C-alpha cells in the first residue's frame, strides 16, 4: 500500500481546516479512505466495497509485524491497541464516533475481525461466535432511518478480554441508550426495529398463525410507516433464519423471543375510547389484543386492563385508584410496549454475554481492549433531552481526545528540545463541569425539578439562567419558551426543553410494572424485576434467564389464536361486571390534587448519569485510541465528496480541534534552512555559506532582526526547526512584503 507524507495530518507543516479538507478529499478520490491524525484514525465511508479488508491486509497489519510504517488502516488501529495492551499491560479503549451512516458499526466489525485474526488459537468456536452474534444484535438494535438503512439505535461497548497467553477469551457487550421510542413512533418512511419485520415477513406461516399475527403487516399500528420494507420479504426470511440460528447457539428459545415481540405488537393494538358510563374514564374498544397480550405474557387479563385504564396513587396518605382518560391510557400502553421491547433487547444482550463471557469459559481475564461504537455530536433542527445526553457523552469523549492531541503537540516540541511550560492549552473541563457536576450542573438541576410537585420545564430553564447567565458557555432563552443554548466544543446548540421533565420522569406507571411482575411466568416477572441498568453489569451469570423454567421446558408456541369468539364474549361480560365493581370503589376521588410523587422511580437522567458516567470513568482509566468516521455526503453516494458536509463533521468530531490546538501554540514550524532562505530577502546578511550554519543564521536573524518587543516571545529555536506563533509570522511576512 502506498504511503505518502499526508498519511498523518499531525506531521503536516501547516495545518488548518482548509488543508485538512484538501488532504482528505485528495486521498478519497484515490480510494484512500484512512488518514491518521496522530493516534487518531480518520475513516471516510467509501460507500462501496473496497478490497482492503482481506487476508492480505489481516497479515500485513498483524500486531508484531509492523513492516515499515504501514499506511493508516482500521486494522492498524486494532493492531496498535493490541500491541500497546501487551506492552504497557494496560486496558485499551478504541472510541469510534461519527454521524449516523459514517461507518462506525462497519469499522467496529472490521476491528473485531482483526482481533480474532491476531489471536489465532484453538478457541475457534468462540471466535466464530463473536462474529456471528452480530446479526442478532443488529436485528433488535438497528433500524432503517433517513440516514442509514441499517442504523444502530443504541450505543455499544464491546469489551474483548485476553488471557495471560494473549488469547481472546471472551466478550462482554454493554448496551446504552436504546432508542425505544422507535417502537411506537418515528418519522415517515423510517422503519421500526428490523426484528419486527423479520418476524412478520420472515417467520413461517404457522408461527404467525399461532401468534395471531396473520394480518397484513401494514395493518398493525406500529408497522405502518415503512412501505419499502414490504418489498424485502426474501431478505427478512433470511434474517429470521439467521437470527434463530444465533438464538439457538446462545441457548435461547426463538419461541420466547417471538412471543415477546408478538406481545409488543398486540399491546400496541389495544385501543381506548371514552367510557360511556363514567366521566373521564376509558374503555377498551376491542378486547382481543388485550387477551392475546395476557396469554403471551401469562397475565390475568383483568389485571392487565385494570393497570392500563387506571392508576394507583397516594392521596392524603391513602392509596386509591384513579381512572385514566383514553389519551392517558394510550400513553401508558405505549410506555409499556417500549419497556417490554427494551427489556427484551437487554435480556438478549445478557444471553449473548452469558455465552461469550470469559468467566463462564473458565478463563481469568487479564486485560481487555474495548471498542465503543457511539453516535457523535448532534445538532438537529430541534434538540431535546436525547441530544443533550449524547452531546454530554461526546463532550467527555472530546476531552479525552484533546488530551491525546495535546500530547502529540507536546511531543513535537519535546522532540525539538523546547520547553513547553509557556504554551497554554485549553480543554473543555468547564463545559463538562457545567453539564454534569452533581450540584447545580444542568443534569442535577433537571433531576431536582423532576422530583418537585410543581416542577416545570420553564422553572428548570429559569434556574439555569439564574445560575449561569453570566457564563460564557450558557446563553439564556431569547423567547419566553423553555429553551437554552450551550456553547459546546463543536458549536452552539439550542435545546428545546419543552417536555424535558416529562421525559425525565419515568412515564411507566408503577401499576403497569407491578402487573408485569405478577405474571405467572417467572421469566416475564423476572424480566420486569431486574433493575434497569447497563446490561453487561447486571451480569448474565447472575440472571441467566436463558435457563428460565419456560425455556427448559421448550414450550410450544402459546396457541392464542384458538380463543374462540364465544370465549371472548364471556370474558367481555365478566370484565364488565368486574369494572363496574371497581368503578364504585373509586368514585369520589377525582379532582383531588394532593398527589405524592413517587420518588423511588429513577429518572432517565439519573440512570444516564450512573450508567454512562460509570462507563466514561472506566474509559478514563484506560488508554485511548480514536476512530473518527466521516461520511463524504449525506446520502452515502459513491464518488461524491461534498466539502460542506465533511467540513461540518470535522468540526463536530473534533478534528478541527487539531488545527485549533496548533493555533494555541507555535503554528509555524520549518527547518532552520527553510526559515532562513524564506526570509533572506529581508535579512540578506544572514544567509550562510555552509550547510551546517543554518542554525546559527536562524538564531542571528531572530535575535538581531529588530523584532518588536511584544513579539519577542513568539518564537522558539528547536534542534532542527524554527517555531513561531502567528503574530510573529505575520510581522515577518509584512517585512518581507515591504522589501
Ligand atoms: P449509525 O449511527 O446510523 O449506526 P454508522 O456510523 O454505524 O451509523 P454504518 O452502519 O457502519 O454507519 O455504515 C453505514 C453504511 O455505509 C453501511 O451499511 C455500509 O453500506 C457503508 N459502509 C460503511 N463503512 C464501510 C466500509 N468500510 N466499506 C464499505 N461500506 C461501508
Ligand atoms: Mg451503527
């Protein structure tokens, strides 16, 4: 592979955003998608197959065989991390970020393949499994979006463990921030999670019949917005088969998975209408889906319906039930559907971990190299709590990267024997503290407001404004809407705080959770009992659901379709009588306002803080590598490098930071000879006769060149180079111009 001096941006004499863009573009046109920036790998999405990920490259980038300096490659990053782990006996983390569609997940997969290659051992079975579980993860965690037909809707942290003999002994996957709202809501023409299509379009007819899912796919409410997926039936049949193969491999019953997905679909089919007898209460329009759900989840249908249409609360010290209107009932139903899906996903991750976990395999873990595949900085037309959370994570990751970039700069000075004491580099510590500190940080204030009875989005923003109006990183709202602007490292982002509090409080009513816990099926009840948290940490070895009673007995599919119309009719009658009794019991409590909020319910933000911050702390203790993925254009078209699109990403993913950091120090760095020859027109006396006298000449020029006093500190003389700050360069160029 050809190497030229632009392989590493940090080695360029001059560095600004225009130059970075030019270099990347020139390389991209030659199908060179990888460029180094110090330790950071810039990876452009080729948007086409390139033949650079084969056996040859695996061999070329082996960790102990760095022939010459190989051209930048994602295999090289993996090899360097592997090598550094072995040499420094420290855990390594490769942080992969970028916009949606930039190639994070593909890069992650390539690196895993390379790790597997680098530790060729007898443990072939495990190695194969590590690569094979991916389709299952993607089926449940990925979906089609405007930006990417296979977009990961969760952040993933993959920890590869190594034994004393440097064999790969296991993997633990931790998942974060699954976009569960996608189950019930998404933009037009975007898809639901692939797993739904794979079941509805890919499963055998008899399976669908047994699950009562034999209506056309687009007749289900949550499957309606993606017409494209209907044409891809063959693909989903393949996906269903492949997914089930993986499930069997990890000792998990495909039937259970199918039933859980079917429960989500039927649950979202339940419709509520205004009650004809009780004002403000709701009734279920068609009982059938509710019956299906209760069958699938082994619940009493009366309990399920009661939990859906009424809520428990404490009023004046007494626990009472209050009816929900149709809108509120529908919200609870969707919250439950989202949670059921999320729990299913997390359970599957635990199942995978149980199979791939190193301890299970009887090996002690010595060291690890992890890969983090996480969405980059986001600035959307409307930014909400999700964007705030992802940007906070990115702010922290940027902090790690800046440190790395500083180190490179510092190295460049140290190599030249220059004292670094007087070069000040800024970092984004102030921003991180503003966002995350436990007292009066943005997240802390939001949490505080969320637990207050009279807390509001506006009160949250007002409190921020009171505290930070004079700060340079916070801009108060200019309208009377609850919004605020943060000056992030990548630029200003205005957050629309409408709905922040509601999102932050866990919308799932406790009675819905209790209802799930009351399931006759231990597996379902456990699914809702396990504390929410990063899946990997609630170790699969503790909660091994794969061995639940239900699975050990390898159950037949619950034949819910066999409920006869007559049975439904009887049920309807008994339910009507049941609710009549309830209705009398709850009359008289409406309109009372003194509500005790449930403080034990964890907020989204506190969960985010504990799980993600824990991860970031873990990362901070490791050594870092960075892969910055860039897409060359918005639509992932081949051979199209759109300058604006790339420039924007360079800014958001901190590559421009490299140029910025340069600017804080001595931007000009040329050899003594280059320097002297460049300015010899203005200072002709300094040109030496002999090669080895350029250093003295440069010293003379800088000391006797009438440099104004205020610029006298703007240069350093290194062993082989002259370093100057921008103002002095301009002054010298000016002198040259006057000559
Ligand atoms: P998201 O944040 O939406 O998950 P992502 O950054 O993970 O996006 P990928 O799914 O990895 O993006 O990549 C998007 C698409 O780009 C892939 O489906 C593939 O078609 C193409 N692609 C990415 N990287 C490569 C590569 N190295 N070679 C060939 N195609 C690639
Ligand atoms: Mg992805």
